[in-house]
C-alpha cells in the first residue's frame, strides 16, 4: 500500500512558476514509478509526467516538455513537479500516482493522491 498526499498548488499569474510535491507513505516507495496527471473541469484526466523508480528515466507530455520537470527523492519518499512558464490552460487539479510500471497510461497506476488545485490567471 502506498498513500500519497500532494501539496503546493495555488493561484499564479501566467508566466509564473509553482512547485508541486507529493509525499508518499510506505517503505516501498523506491519500487514504484511515479506520475503526475491533471484534470481540468469538463475534461478527461491527462498525463503530465512520469519518473522511473530510480529516477533515471523521465517522460513528459509534449505540451509540458521544457516547461515542467519531474524529480524524486527516494530517501524522503517524495516526488516533485516543477512547473515554469505556466499558462491559463495549465489550470487543473494535479494528482500524483504510483505504479509498478513506468507508464504514461493512467490505467497502469494503482495508487492516487487526492489532488491539488493549480489555477493560472491570464
């Protein structure tokens, strides 16, 4: 079992930055790939970024590549998402998730946090 709690969301102006964090419980955090997903009102959940268990591999959705950076600290059981050059269309609830597979597919993720709201004003 892995329990995930996100933090760091908020309101930011377009062009600004936010750093999201996800704290995980459990002794097996380093065994899981971690992903960030987002869901805007009226839209389907969307893949944002993922990182392999060791942190050696990362993958990003095309629209986030170059603006967002995912990282993890296995000693602290945390995964972070640094978001720069934010746009109003980045407004969504952002959730972290854990999977035994390094994947961009939300169906492959077994554990989810409750999400944190990110609002980007124009």
